[in-house]
């Protein structure tokens, strides 16, 4: 019995990470209809932000190091939210209503972010900073001086290539100095480790098994994020605007709701939640450029099974997928059946799937069967959204 309880608890902690990530994806995919394949990379940015904050607090000594997690959480949220805001303003907003193009574009962004983390150094930061300053600053000046003029589009194209050229020349000139400070990669391709604060190490005993404090913290963090999302969407004026735009964009625009701002801030909120999920998964293992790929598929499955844009369905689906994957993949279910006798076929069946990869195959097969019965998920959308 204690083995089953331990497996369920580990599954709950896995479900908690899935739920935080799925909350962000439910907002982006469920409410906005955007298939964001870069969502896992936004989680990765949150994990690396936690690593950077950890290293900064290590220089302050032990009393302050134990508090770094309270700085890492808002930093991870802001970094991922800003990245999501830039992605929405510069890429996604031109692709609304075109799911295939959105999928391809966000997949390309995910590859760019992975390579960026592997290669980023001070020279790259300098080049990107110069480009952003020249291009966006120049665009603002051009629109201010010549808004509505027919040659505005051509001027922006010319400004883009000039900004790229000047930024590239600047980076090349700095690289010629061969300074280790400028050329050394910040992270590289190797995984990095995030150490939990002292008060999150160890755990406490419940019965005969040990409950890690880190997993308790992740579950508590998930409950806080869930409460925050509920308050934002159902107890605030901005949440009312988001739900109005989701149900009928045209009517919302006629009523004076700034649909463009709603889209941008909604996408930023969903991306910020992915950053918090990245902060959480940094305590469960090593952080690397591909860490988001381990969660993105399960996260999409949570949103689809729960019902697109449904908060309660997302919670139930994350619990079902997380707990079942952990129970099957860890081999916990094997211990519930005897190796001989009438239940031997069940023992052999779960033994065959008692690995992480095979457990994922079995869970996906069950999800496919479930979607044959309920294609719209546990809680299908109602009203106008059901017709989209």
C-alpha cells in the first residue's frame, strides 16, 4: 500500500508541472487558437533564468542564497513573458486563423531559441541589442514622422537590412579582439544544475516512504498559479475582456475592446506561466537546451483531453496523465499483481510498459481511444466557440 501511495504522490508532483505548463498552453492554444510549438522553449528560458538567479545569489552568501527562489520565480515569469510578447507582436499576430503557418513558424522559433541558448555570449547580446535599438527605434521614428505614407513599408524593409548590417559589423569588429570575456558561451550545449535552497532539501516521512520537500513546493506553487489564473480570468475586468474576445472577436472590437492588446497580453501571460513551469522543472533534473521537449507533447495532450480552454478539464487531464504515466513507467503497478496465478497476464502486461518511454506509448494509446469517444475532450466547448 505504501508503494502505491508513493507512486501516486510522485505522479501528483509530475501532474503539477504538467498543469502549470498546460495552464499557459490552455490560454495560448485553447483560448487564442494558436498552436505554439515554442512553448517548451519558453519553459526552457524559465529554467535557465532560475539558473542565472541562483548563480547571482551564490555570491551573496548562505543567508541570501536560501531566498533566491523568491527572486527566480518572478524573473522566470518576466523573461518568458517578454519573449512571448515579442513572439506574438512580431510573428503570431500576422498568422491568426492560419494554424499550419503558425505551427511551422513557432517550430522554427523553438529551434532558434534552442540554438540561442547553446551559443549565446556577450557578442551575440551586443549584436541583438544594437539590432533591436536601431530597428525598433528607427521604426518608431519613421511611423511618428511619416505615418500613413505609401513608402512606409519600403522604408521599414530598408531599415531592417541596415540594422542587420550595422549590428553584424559591430559584432564582427568586437570578435576580432579575441577576448575570452566576449567570446565565451554563457551556457553551452552541456546541461547545467540548479541546486534547491537548503529549506527545500530533504523531506519528511509519511508512513514508510519519504516525501521530498521539493515536490511539495512544486505542488504548492501549482495551486498558487491555479488560483491566480482563476482570479485573472473570472474575477477581473481584463479576464472578462479575454473571454469576450475569445467568444466573439468582431463584436468585442465593436464594443471598444482593444483586441490587439488583449491578444498580446494574453499570450504574454501564457508564456509567463511556461516560465514558472520551467523554474519548477529545474528542481527535478538537469537543465539543458532540450528540456522543454520532454514536456511539450504531454502538455498538448493535457489541453486536448481536458477540453480546449476549459480550466477544470485541464486540471483533471493533467492529474490523469501525470499520475498514470508515473505509476506505469516507474513499475509501481507491477508490485500490485502477483507474478503467478490468475493475474499473471496483468503482471506481464505492466512489466512490458514499465519504462518511461513505453509508459508514454501506452498513455498516448489510451488518449487516442478516449478521443474516439469524446473528440472534444472531457469538457467540450459550448456556444459560439464550439463552431470554430
